[in-house]
């Protein structure tokens, strides 16, 4: 039994009881914890003043807030909410509990609770054991400058939408402004949690915007108040512009007559001209048009102009001369459209845009400038002229968030797609974002965001938000990579230069002020809060975002946004001459009907966790804790199973290229010829050479020595001898490589430019069917040897149609189409043009995969080989927007999983794939091109091996081909840090032809013979380090602080500066010591005959100086200082200047002894203006930095563990040597791009 945990929980309860408001008597805590996994609208005893049921709570609220116990748009409570400035989440929780705002629910066992504000939707996620609290939004909004920013920060849902009539314009609604401030949030109990229903938008039936009003009424109730407001502004800002202080435009008969005259004379812009005259009058008197007053008034007048411009005057007097035929025609049309004008009345008619945003804008201007104009008055005026209003079409969106507990206390937040309800005939939802600022991470406090870019990356808050700069950060990547069913796949900025996000996860940690309960447990003022999020449903439709406020506010959030209604952007200017209006958006008719579910795991401060749960019994608030949880989560769900029957050596992966088409000539006619790049026999030969590379290397030495002996050309002879020397160096180091997996690309169905694998036909140039079978037999025989593996994985691309062949059964119906009904094709980034371009490789519709695979398997299953490479099934995921058979990306994921499941569990294949999107991991035996590095985005701090934490010892994987690397030494470090195997792409012959092929030119330089040495050397190195760790998990990773190793010549200069500084300090100390003694003696006449005898303990000084400089006394003594003298000589000369001068009197009785033996600063308190040396260890929280400190994330330590076996590597990614001090007695110096196994 964990007594620490019981005591901590009990202590927390006591703290809660004592910290909440004591004015109301308590009853029993049992009311709060009586049932497991309970959910209630009652406020729990122990958290607020009383244990109230729903009806009692409403009465209680009325007592506090009056009869209206809900927020409205202008509620003082709601306005104060946007000014919240709480120091801790517990303080805010107590504040809202006291006021009875909250509903609550408990987890099973009552270890966790959630509280939700019934008016705002604000949510608290509480760990009742540790006292830690996570919130759905920030608890302090002081750093937010604008009201709009504050509303976004306090929103749980943000919706971006467009009107179908104009899809190029996207608008945004947030739940704070458009739901909370309008009392349109409802909280209800559901099984095991709470549901928050949102109605987001303006639900009023009408805008305050009259459709038609008799002219006199419009002028008296709207125009006059507008003019009065303008007059008041003129009087306030420029009284000199008016004829006299009592002047009013409406009180002046001439102006009033003129103004009404404009209308009576049928000038529809009469009032605008009237305002213009006012402006001219003002300018005649006050002409400083650059003044703030002028600009204010001009803006005011422009606002009134825009309001008036929305209306058109319909005045029958304008056509009173019926002798003109045209007038009679206009009158008849006016009478038909506006019958009230038959009475001779003029009316104002709203004729501006019918767009909701336009109407809202004009309505707000009327509300602002005509405070006495009401809905009832508007309805009365419209009725008087017979106007019947149309139903206002306003954007209103209904949706819900469901908060429920999982068995481990983690919190699942579900946004059912079915709950997103709106008028789909008018609007479309382009994006919906739940819980954008979950956790409320404040960048002013220490913390970071974990973002799964490639292997994983960290954004440290203090790197981008500090006194020097507040950088606005935005990282955004679609989960599972690019969807090629879209035309514009580069709409996300920088996507072409990003590593793929293969895991739908993210996390945040942040230091916050501890609650009183937490402080009682472990006695600290701050606690490291953190959470880890997993997108459990709808992940394929999500884009992961990490965004900070920059100068707008100090918060950073990580979240996902979803696109339930797919749309695509098309640029007509690419094909037509349409000017600047060529971009338009097309919507898909398909929509997602599932749910968007995110699981939030509360992480625990390490020290607090050790106190409450015990060591290693919790998930720590760091990226290691996140990775550990996710690995356990995947193991629990059956996605990860431990590797079995491991070879003694790590695997080597070699992708060999098969055949290509070239153009040759036959009788001067161009013909297409298929040539081999590697034959099946070549594959066997490569394995033979590598599996016997010890013998091979010895033979190479003899071969080159023989060639050198026969060669007469001295230059060529020298080259042969150097090659012999190179191979001789490998002798003794080398070992046979017998664990090799070959990926065969371009050996079937036409070669490198292959047809779809609906059938299997081996390329004759590579040896054909017979040689393939022979290779399989050779591989089988070789694998029977001890510690040997020779596996063949032919590559088949099921996701794309590169080209078709006769009678292969491929039809257009099996290809995906884009939103505009064009066929979707894979697009490749062109680094020269800096854009994606298509090579017309068609995308296979996800629902066709199963049928096409079945046809393939009928052919392939006849071979004695249970290995297949299906690279793109593990890396790519595409939709199909066919109107007849629409498939969204999440449905596509399910279909890909079904095919993979059939391959593995029904047909028994071992699969090799690329990247390894998380839904495919369960079916993978080998993953090539797995993400073991991040994109190194400029606004990230450093890379972490998150993917390796998850995969190592469960799946075999590699990084990118090391012979494609721009820095092989760097990638070797990544392989060691991630536990990844080596991967090469090679071909055996005809390499030169590839440089002339547009699609294959990137493979130029993969000649196997040129890479043999590199393969052998790198494999030896990596296998030596990792072969005994294949079944170890990666359990820890740290970023280390190191010191750059200083060159001897550079350090010599530094020591001279330090020694000179010490001598200057010593001189000052000696002088001060003597002066102090002289001042002491001077006060007494008896001392006039006295003389100071000054002695200095030079040995003690030298010992102190040696400690300061981290040198031995002997080394320091002989080290040169200045003037080419040793430091010991310099010290002796300086001391002699004082001891010789203050040598004492002739008579000993007159001597005053003065001794100096200690340097005042000492080794601990010595302060220097130089910073070359530090005694700090890498893990010191108060590390003393020097000019050579390396804290750039490029020195790391990774830990592998299995049971009691623990192995650590320190890795230096810098291009210079560094020294790492792990403790006072343990330090390591590591070369550039080097490592140390410890």
C-alpha cells in the first residue's frame, strides 16, 4: 500500500477544506465522493459554500447576482472575466466555486475531477492527489492587449466559416464573444463526465436595421441623432469652426431648410451633401488636416456616410411631372415596389449588401450613434409604410464538447461531428478548433511545447519570449503528410520543407504557481504542470498547430484544427487570362460524420510525483514522460509488441534498383530498350560479398598489390597502392555482415517506371521469373546459417498508378478525383521552381485498394516468399472527392488499415514500409525512412527522438539512406541516438544512364562498388554500439550543457588575461591591507616610532590561485604570465615591492607585525570579469556560463534500458570538441560529431 499517496490525498482534502471560504458551514465531503465516476450539476461540498442541488443553486445565484443569474453580453461579471488576473488556477477555481458558477464530475476512484463554468465553458481538470490543475484557457489575461485577443484566449471553440455565395471570404466566430457573452452555453451531465453545448452566433431574429422607413421618420430618429453626435464632436474638438457657441445645424433655419431641400428636391444623396457642406464649413475655419481632431471628425463623418450610403431614397415627387413618359414609367414601377409612395410619401429603403457582416456593421453603427432607436420603434416604422421584413439569415453554429474520464484518469474531449449544426444551404464550416489554449501556457514562465515534427521537436518558451524579443511562432502540419487529392497542397506555409507528422500527438509543460495543497505536499512555490494529448478519432482530418501570441499576448498553445467539410483552392489565372480575380474555392459535398476525440493526460511534476506516487509510478512533466505514456498506451492497445527471435547483429537495409528504360537506336531508328541496373544474380552477389567481407577485403588487398606490381605508370601505380592501404586498414576491424534485408525496387512490371501491380511480371532484363525464384532459394539457404538473415522484399506501390498495361484491369473508376472532378495525381516538390508539380501519377481511390490487392495476391502468393515492401501504404494517405463515391481521409485510413490487416493477419506477409504513420505501425516488420530527425524549423529549439522512444525494441526501422546524406557523420549520430539501422540505396551496373532520366537523375551516384567500403565501415561502427541494445527500450533523453574545448593557443591567451587580472587584484589587496593598518596606527601617538613589518605567505596565495584557475600549483608556477616571466616570478616580484618597503624597524620592539596569507575572494567568492572556466556540472540548475558554454541543444544524452541493463550515450552534434561534466568526478571530452558510450 502506498502510504505516501494516501497521506498526500488526505492532506489535499484538508487543504481544500481550509482554503475555501469559511463563511458558509460545511456538511460532508461524502457528498462529493460518494460515487465513482459521478457527474453532477451540484457544487461539491468541500469546494464551495454549500452542497446545493440544481434548483437550490439557481436560488443561491439569484441571491448573489439578483434575479438575473446568467451572463449577458454587457454583464459586469462577464466583462470582469476578460480582466481576470489570478495568480494560480486554484485561486480562480475557488473564486468561481464561491460564486456557484461550476458544475463538476469525478473520475472512478475520485483521483481526478473536472469543473466547468456553466456560463463561459471554462474547464478545470484537477488531480485530487497532487493538487495540480490544468485549465481549458489561461487564468490571467493581463498580457493580452486587445479585447479581441482576450475573447479568443477565453474561447473553447473557434469556427471559421464562409458563405456559399462567396467562399473566398473566410470569417471567424469564437465561443466567448458569440456564445458566452450571449448566454448561449449550456452544461449538462453525461455518463462519466459533462457535456457543454454551444450556440455560437447571433440568434436574434433581426438586426437593428430598418428595411424601409418613411423619410420624415428616418430623418428624425436616425439622421438627426447622427448629426447631433457630429455637432457634439465638433463642439468638443473645434469650437472655433462654428459661427457661435450656441450654433446648431438643426437649430439654424437656413441649414435645416437647405438640408430638407435636398430631400424634397429628390436628391438621394442630400444628407451626404449636407454633411459635406458641414465639413467644408469646418475646413474654412480649421484647416489643419493633419491634426488628430480633424482625423477623428473625418473618420466620424465617413462612418455616417457609409451608414447613409446603405439607404436609397424613393421619392415620388422626383417624377411629379407626368407629362414626361419616362417619369410615368418610373412612378408606376415605384408604386408597384413601394405602395406607400402612392400617398406621396418618400421612403428610405435599405439597398446595401445582403451579406451578414455588412448588415451587422451598419446595425452596430445605428446602435452606437442612435441610442434611443429600438427594435419596437423599428417595427412600428416598418409597419407604418407596409414593409414586411424577410427572415434575417445569420451565421449560427451549434456544437458540443463532451468531457469524460478514461480508466487511468486521463480526460477525453469529444467533439461529435454530428453536433455541428448550421444552415448548410448558406454556410460551410472550413475549420473548427477546440481548446486552442488548453493548459493556458504562459511563455513568461519556464516551459516548452512538444511538437511531433519528424522525430519530435521542442519549442522552449524562453528562447522566443524574453526581454529582448517576443516572436510570433506558428508551426502547422497536416497529420500523416500530404493529401494528394487536393490541388493546392502547399497552402500550409513551408510544408514542402517539413518532416512528416506520423503520430497524432503533442504536449505542453509550463511552470505555474503551486496551489496551497501542493505546496504542503512538497514545499515549493512553483510546480511543473504539463499535459500530453493524443488525437484518438478524426486525426486524419486534423492539422497540428503550435502558435504563440508574439506581441499580442504571452500565451502559447498547441492544438489541432479540423476540416469537416473539405474544400480546395483553384487559380484560374494558371490556365485563363482572368486578371487578379482568378482564385476561387470549391467545396466538396462530402462531410465527416464521426467524432473528433482528443485524450489529455495530466503529467506530474517529478518531485511532487515522487512524494505522492513513489518513484517511477507516474508520468513526469517532460517530453520523456509524454513518450513513456504513449508507448504504454500503444502497448496496451496491441499496436506495439516486443521484437522476438532477434539476430545477434543489427539488420542492414539495402534498396537495390532493378531496371530502367532507355532510348537506343536500331538501324538508325530510336527504340526503347530496358537495361538492368541490378539483376537478381547481382543481389545474391552483393549479399555474398557482404556476408564474406572479411575474405573479400583480404582479397582486395592482394588484388590491388598485384595491379600495382604490374603497373608501369607511376601515377596509376600510386593509386593502386593507396587502395591496397585502405583495404589493409579494414583487415582486422571488419566482420562479416550476414543480417541483410533487401528492398527490390523496379524489378517487376516494367522496372523503375512500373505499371500498377494488379499482376506480377518480373523484368527479363533483371533475370525474369526463373532468376527471381533462384534468388529466393539462395536467400532461403543463406538464412539457414547461424546468425544469418538474407531477406527479399520486392517493392509494390499500391497507392499510385504510374502507368497502366494492357488487360491489367485498371480503370478510371479506381482513381481518386479532386473536388473539381479532375483526377488526383501525386505532386513532387520542384526546388528550382519552388512549387509542387505533377508527373501524372494518379492516386488510387482508397476503396479500390482491397480489390486491387486481392488481384495482386493471387499472382504473388504463388512464390515462396512471405515478404513484401509496400512503402506508400505506410507513408501516404489520400482522399477521394468523387461526387458519387466520396471518401474522406479518415475513411481512407480505415481502408488502408483493412488492407494491411489482410496482408499480415490473413495472408501472413512480413511488411516493409516507409515513414510509418502510426495507424500502420501495428502491421510493420520493417520501416524505412522513419523520422529520426526534425525539420529544424527556425522557431524551434532542438530535436528529440520521440519516435525512437516509441518504436525501439518493437519495430525495426531506419532513417533516410545514409548515402543520400549531406552529413553522414551527423546521421550516424542520429542513428545511435535513435537506435536506427543503416539504410543504403545502390545499383550494380549502368549507373551513368540514370543521370539522363528526369525521374531517376536523383539516383545518380548510387554505384554499389563505390559504396562498399562505406557500408562495411559504418555497419561495423553502428553494430558495435547497438547490437546488444536491440531489445532495450529508450527510457530517457536529456539536453546537456557542455563547454567547448578550447585550443591550447587560445587558452594560453585566456590564462594570461586571468593571471594578469589576479595580479591586479592581489596588488589592490596588498595595498588595502597596508593602508588599513596605517590608518589604525595613525590614531595613537604611541605608534609614531612604530614600523610595519609586512610578511606574505606566497605558498598559500599560489595554492588559492591554482584552485581558481583549475590548475596544479606546479603547472601554475611555470606558466608564463606577462613579460615572458612565469606567474610565480610575477607574484614574487609584486609581493617583494610591499615586503621590501615595509620591512620593519631596526629595533624589533618597534615592529608592528602584519601578515597576509589569504586572498580575500577565495576560490568560491572570486569574481572575474572574464568567463573562461566553470565548475558547474551539466545538470546544475544554476549553471555558471562561460564564453565557451554550449547550450544549443546539440549535446545530448540518451539512455537505453532493459531490466538492470542500462547503457547511455553522450552525443556531440557540434562541429567542434566539447567537454561534459556529469558530476564533480565524471566528465567526458567528445570530438566533433562524436559520441561516448557509458
